C-alpha cells in the first residue's frame, strides 16, 4: 500500500487536495495531505529556516509511513525535494507537480531571477509574508469561476522566510526516483533545470493540459497520474 504525502504550494494548505484524495483512497492507498507551518490552519506556527522540510519529515516519521510517495506542488517542490533524501528507505518516489526544484544553496526566490525583486518587495510590504494572488493573476489557468473562488477564498499569506531559505542537499537531486508534471497552460516546456534532471535515468516527464493548480482544475486526472507514477516507480 502506497502512502501519498501531499504538499501544496504557496498560500495553500491540506484542504487544497480535497478533490484529489478520493481517487487515491479508492485505489486502496494511504493519503496524507499536509499543511506546512505558517499556512492555512497552521498560520500561528513559526516558519523559519528549514521549517517546511522538517514539517514533511516529521509527518512521515510521526505516522511511521513506509513506501512513501512525496508529492510537491509549485513552491512545495523545494521542501519536498529536500525531505525526500532525509526520509531514507521510507521513500518510494517523488512527484513534482508543476513545481520548483531545490538546488543546494539556492532558495525559491533565487530561482526566479525575473521575479525575485517583486516577490521580495511584496514580502517587505506585507509584514514578512507573500500575499495571495489576485484573480487576474490566475487568468488562463484552466480554472472555472467556482474553482478560482475556492482557491482564492482559502488562500493565506505565505511566510516569507521560507521563500528566501536556501536549500540543503547532500546528494544530486537526479538520483531520486521522480516524476515531473508540467502543466501546459502555465509553462509549455520544463525549465532548463528540470530539463537537465529529466535527461537522467530516474526522472520522467508527464504533461497535463491545464494550468498551474491541477488539484482544482483537473483533480481526477491528477489522481490518475499520481497512481500511475507510484506504480511505475515501484517497478523500477
């Protein structure tokens, strides 16, 4: 039985996976959506250096999970990629959902040279948090009005310290067994960093014809891809 640990990206909590969970549970697997410190129902929790990495590691260890598929969406690919190497033989594989990927010594904002200044300015202007996007920022991402309203209605400010926290990796990320999902409405091609990882033997690419938040726009299809990724990686 695979244990899926689901970690959504910036501004989101465990609630974002609501429509993905049934498909995974119906297939007989364990499903553990996780809210990171400083977000959603954990907004009062401190979120400094390495806090989100430790959140994920602690959840796996607290629940004594094995055969774990770590799923990281968007920003969460950075802490998920770091946590993956820290849970040792508990890990089955990693799925990065249209996400950033960690690089040793680099942070979420340092990986966004074209948008770093804007993110840092927004954090400085909002008491140390990155404010959720406006509806206009989510245009052309395959979201219905109802899906967009649910996303924005549940979004919470994202703790800025986690966005500037440099990643710590002890081995090449390409050694992880991984699936990378590219959402075509958001980015038609993987970033150069991801393309380099996909050139290795342990990473594979899957595309979705939707936008950056597939857990809202195409939850059933996302669940199917996650199940396939778990099955494929288990057979490696």
